[in-house]
């Protein structure tokens, strides 16, 4: 079968092209925008199944981690194939499961950041000068959005504690990484994801990052009891290690906010191993290692 999601650079033109191709091939797929980035790029979401009870997979929070977008789109494509051919995926009858559960995939929460690292600072439009100044011409560690804000430091969960830690490290303004913005949810990308989560009934959520082959499942005392059990199942499926954040190590992330705000389970998956950006040639290998975890994650 001809596949749409192939190992290619995930820039915005590519993401717009495959959006059309996926919709054409799988008309049952709902393709929508949850909002706009700072540079007015669409933050695209793909949904299928029962929209009243969703499992969310979101990737591309960090600019260097755009391979996460391809991995979860590959997952989406495999789910669509299984539904249209009425075949099992990783031993699971996904068509039947989608009667009671829905899947929403947001491949890239930070389309501006990815565009900047793949196609240069000029793609940041009105923020091009800010990007050049904050990066000092070196985009090799750029993880932020076009405004120099690390989106996974921008969520309203322990944000003020995180701000103190950033300040101690000398990060006080737009930066390639680890600057949490002038306040929680200051960024349009963060606001868009928060709004989407508030308006939909999301059973549990996955934030896909790279790298380390690790699963983070806890955030403070609001972590639901069954999160640990679920994380153990994911660990067995994938061979990824379970990691519990210790104390101040994590705040301000999407998973942290989701757990604290909704008191529901959320997981950060650090996919793959190596140095970011992981090479696109690792797409097949990484995907194959975590397909079962993603499938179980969608139906559990
Ligand atoms: Zn990350």
C-alpha cells in the first residue's frame, strides 16, 4: 500500500500537503485547526471515532523535535488504514474501539519553531529579528516558538516556581529554549491547546517529545491513581523506562497542566534515542518500537 507519511522534513509546506492527502484518502477523518501560531500558521488537529470521549496525542512542542510530528502522523495513518480495511492494528480491533473512544492527533503545537529550524529565521516574519538576536545566529538548539518562548514552560502548572528556576539560570527573556514567557498561557499556541482541552472531553493525553526512551506520568498530588498502572503497561509495550519527576525538575509543561487542571492522566513520552533533532531516517525504527504503546494508549 502506498503510504503518505514518509521520512521527509516536516516543514509547514509538507504539513499542509499531507493534510490534503490524508483527508482525500480517508474522508472519515475530521481535519480542523485548533488555533493559530504567533506567525498565523494553523495548528492542525485530526480527529476520528467517538468525539465525546477523546484520547489526545500532541507532538511538536519543541522545534528540534519535529520527528515527533511524523511519528504520530504515521500512527494516524496506520489507524486510518486499519479502519478502512477493517484490519487489526497491533492485535487491537481499532474500528470497534473507536465506537466508544475517539482519537485526536495534534502533530505540531509549535509550527513556527519547526519552520525556523528547518527554513531559517526569515520564516518568523515580524519576529525574524527577535529570533536572530535571541539565537545569536545559532539555531542548533532552538526549541522555542517565534517569540522565543519555550511552550513546554508556558503552561499554568507551577509556572512561578519554574520562573524562579529560569531566572537562577540567567534566562530572563526570549531565548532558544527554557524561557517560559511573560506569564502562564501568554502564547497563542499554548492558549489554543488549552482551549481545545477545555472544550472537549479528553479522557487522557500524551505529549510526545524526544529523546530518551522514557515515560513521565506524574505531576504532584493530583496525579490520578491509575496513571502509574497505565504507565507500567506502556513501559512493557515499548521497553521505555518509567521516570517520576523529582521535586522541582518539572513544571510548566503541558502534561503537568493537564494533570493538575483536569485531575486526569497525562503522559510525556520521550521517544527515540540520540541527539535532537533525531534524523528522519529513524522514523520507521522509532515508530515500530512504540506502535503498540500508542494503540493501547488510544483504547485503554
Ligand atoms: Zn521536548
